């Protein structure tokens, strides 16, 4: 290694240090909307389900998502223990990224999110229906699906079957299979498909919620196996196997790629999803209505409520007596 190569390496390392996000950036109380550029106060956004005035949907932390969906308390389904998230001990031994160890990234994701995997899973009651919900966390490595996530998904599916729940919901926000984990990660595609099949064999209605971007192996496996595919808002984009840049490389140009490629309107036009909601506040009601139709459960009405005009009820009641 001559002195020019050494200086180049030092330059790259300095750049990497400056690229790192400043500490405490997440502690701010303000959020900048990428659509209308307005800066909003976080507590106000919280009251509005993290939706900007212009209707842009910010990422909703999984904990808040579960709080909104479940009726009251719910039980967290913890990740299985002793699953190696980095079976290849992935590290870079030379070149610009020399010294990079994937396990350090996992440790960082765990520290930032407080989760052991990119999934937050829970069981409880949604509009009096027993449910298991699996929720991807984009802050955990963009919701990548690796060996630990595979096993967590299977554990949640097993609990749904054992408890004979009424509904199974997966909220997707995933960049795809974790490429650092090789075949072990890819096996997650098969495993999640088998899990979905077992859930369906047990006649449990399944709901896929596309919360933002979902791509790669996650998009190409369990995503389309649900009975209903609900797009959470019109802001959802990047629902696709490979992004525009990769697809353009394969097609030798962008001419054949439509403008709405992978967007909510584009997916609806292709017939790949069932419904796009105006906003995420409609999600719980929509799932409840669809589930009640499939399960043939009607909302319990008292005899008096069944009459549109209360006077009619009184007349009928007096005649009957
Ligand atoms: Zn906005």
C-alpha cells in the first residue's frame, strides 16, 4: 500500500464519519413534510394519527399502530430466543468498507427500536374480534426480513392457529429479504408462504396492509397471499419487486415504465390490491366490516335498535302484549 492509497482510505473514512446522522436528531419535536414542506409539531401529528394537513402519511411507529388497532390491552408476542440474525458472520475484509461487520448494524437497530427483530407482533381484540397482528418496523433496517424475522413471523402464525383467532393482519413496510444472510434469509420467503397456507387451512381471514414501501422478497412471497390487500393511503409507493432504476437497467431504458409504477393508483389499476383508503384512520373500521362479512358476524343489535323508527317498535310491542 503506497501513501496515495493510504490517504484515499483515510479520506473515505472521514467522509463516512461526516455522513453519519447527528446524535439527537430524533429528539426534535418537529417533523418536516416531504410533500408540502410544512413543519409540524409532533404532538399535533400524534393527535392526527401522524397524518400531515396535506394528507401525507408519516411512518407510524409499530407501537402506536398496535395501540390504534387493538380495542384496549394486547399481548406482545416476543421474538424467539437464540435465533442467529447474522448466520454468515458477514463482514468486509478489505476495500473502502473494510472492517464493516453486519452484526454491529443489527445491534444498532435493536438499540434504536428496542425490538429484537424488525417485527412487532401482538395478539388481542380488535372490535371484539380475536386477532394477531404482525407489524414491520421501517426503523429496523428498513424492515428487512432476515432469519430472526422469519422465525418471529412463524411464531406469531402458530399462536394465531393455536388460539383459533378470528383474523390475521400483517402491516407491511419492508425493503425485502436481508441480503446479508444469504440462503438462510431467502428461506424466509418459503417459510412465510407455508405459514400463510397453514393460517388459511384453519379458515382464518387474512388482511395485508400496505403501509408504505414493500419490495423484493417480502413483496414476492407472503404479501399477495392474503384474502384482502388494503393500501393504507394514496401516499403509498414503491410496492414492487425491484425499483425503477433496476427495472430500467433490465429494460434498457425507462420508456416502458409507467409513471404510476409501484404507486397506490398504479397497483389498483393493475388489479393487484382490493382497496386504497383515504387515510389510515379508516383502517380499523374497514377491517372490522370485511371480517364481519366473511365470518358472517353481524353487529349485535337490541330488538329496539333493529327498528329504524322507535315508535314502530313501541306499536309492535304493545300489539304483541
Ligand atoms: Zn404535508
